[in-house]
C-alpha cells in the first residue's frame, strides 16, 4: 500500500500534533472508521506501517464517510522508518498493549504524540512495544480479550483531546 501513499515527509509535525499510527492493519472497515474518528478528534494525520490495507479500498472510503480525503495519510515501509521520523520530529510514541502497567487515563500524553496500535488479532510486535516512549492499556472487565481496533483508537484519541483541550481554540493536532 505504501506505494500509493505519501511518504512521511508529507506529514507536518506541529507542537500540538496528534497522529494515529497503525501497524499492519488488515480490515478496511476498521481503517475507514479510524480515519473518520481521527478526523472527528482533530488528529494531524494517520500513518500506516508495513503491509496494511488500502485506505482507498471502497470499504475503507465508505467507513471513513469521506474523511479519507481530508485527513493526511502517509505510509512507512518499515517500523524503523516510522520510529526515525518520530525521533527526528520530536514525536513521542505511545504504544498500546493489554499488558501495560497502568490505565491509559493515568498516563499523561505529551504532544506531539503518535498513538501506535497493532493490527487486528496480532497487536504490536515485541520490538515495537519496546520502542515506545509510553505504554497505554485500556482496562477491561468481562470475558473479552480485546477491543475492536477502531474502538481502541477512538478511546485513545479522545483521551488525548480531553487531556489537551482548551476552553477556546482548536482541537490538538490541527
């Protein structure tokens, strides 16, 4: 997919930027829903790492409700390329894992930040979990082992907005 996407150099990092980064997301409906939610929460862009589904797949475009055309989307061929871009731009990387020590709402998210989520079913590989500056966990009760990827992204995007909201002015990231 990265051949059809802009490179990371097309994404602008500002001091208040919030990015969603997805590692090998496979479901176009989930991707479209995440793009739509990123737009609603004021994210500065979305980054697809590795072999991910096409954001211009008809199912992704439909699920995005057109947001795919307004949210900057870039591709990184490898996680290392993404991590280098983050380090060079001063972007903190918040990795997501069910095995994190504390609840996401107890973690202060610095800006600029990239919220990195793993693909459906597999989550993030150990090397990416280790490379994160922060580890976020969404507490759960009940018998479910995990949340839907788009739901998890939405929860974390809105928590970031909540932490950095101002009475007046735009949402973080825009």
